[in-house]
C-alpha cells in the first residue's frame, strides 16, 4: 500500500509546496510592481500550467508499475481536489487542468514506449 501511495503523496506535496512558493514570490514581487489584474491573471495561469507540467513529469518518474491505471487515477484525484476547493464557484474551465494532466501523462508514456 505504501509503495502505491508514495508517488501520489510525493507529487501532491511537491505541487502544494510549489504553489506556496510561487504565490509567495509573486506576492512579494507584485507588491513592489503594480500591474493590472489581467497581467497578474496571465502570470498565474502560465505558472499554474508550468507547475502542472512539472508535477506530471515528477509523478511519471515515480510510478514504476501499472502506469496506465495510475495515469487514469492521477488526473481524477486532481479533479476531485479542485472540485472540493472550488465547490461554490464551479466552472467548466476547471476540467481543463485534469485533461491537461491526462494528455501530458499519456504523451510521456507514449514517448517512453517509443524509446524502448
């Protein structure tokens, strides 16, 4: 059980710490530079998708067995976490991030199969 859960725990811990650090850095930087909310939102979206890409790569490197099953469970757990945090303001754009994780994970899996 520990062997199965460890990649998930490490990956989600990595994501949490990364979001915390990025938001802290952006808060400090943007307190000195006054930018419009549009620029701020664009920066957040770019950083979010970059961190999700690194998050997926980190998870992909840690999964050793049954990668297809973990590839389906991984974005589903992320979707559940997003729904829990955004329950009051659910938007269909929230479904794009788990879809991005799913596509990126299976793309990495396809590239790995091609190299072997």
